[in-house]
């Protein structure tokens, strides 16, 4: 199975749920436009957003949804873009989503306060963390 087929098989259920989450007006002849914030053009988020839009746009004639996934500044820019109504969806790391929900860590999240309406649609991939330490060092806090 080609990598394109694997990617399509992996994302298709999420894309269907994403398309179904839009208003019922999308079924009419009128098109609904959706913008997904991604990241830099050389990163995973950009490729993922472009791939999702490519899958959605294949069936635009059937469901009336036209998707774009422009390059953005990444997680913080995407969360702020969603909050300000400039983006419909945005790809973001879960830690940045948590900071936005609680209004902490980043100046823009602190200034704007808690973003309690922010929701995750699906996880793109897991991001395991491995910590190593020189034995003589004292690990104080993570």
C-alpha cells in the first residue's frame, strides 16, 4: 500500500467527521469555506493540513465544503487565529492547547484569558518524550 493510500486511510474517518461537523447548509448548492491553520511549509502540520484539505476537496461537489490550509506560525498562531475567528480549525500541540485553556504560559494567552471554548477534534500523532541526565546533575524540576 502506498504512503498516500496509508495517509488517506488514516485521515479519512477524521476528515468525514470534520466535514460532518459543519452546518447543514454545506449540503446545499452553496459552498462552505473552511480554513485550517497549519505551520511552516517544511513542517508536519503544514503537510497534514494540506492532506486533510486535499481529501475534503475531492468531494466538494458532493458536500459543498472547500478547504484551505495556509502556512502559519504554528500552534500559538493557530489557537489565536481560531479564537479571533480568522481560522476555523488549527493544528496545535496539546501543551499549547492546555496553556490556552488555562490562560497561562504565553503572553497572548495570559492577556486574552482562558479560552474555555477551545476543543480538540483529533490527535495527529503521539509525541513521546525521553529524558536523559548526566549522573552528576541534580534534576530539580520538569
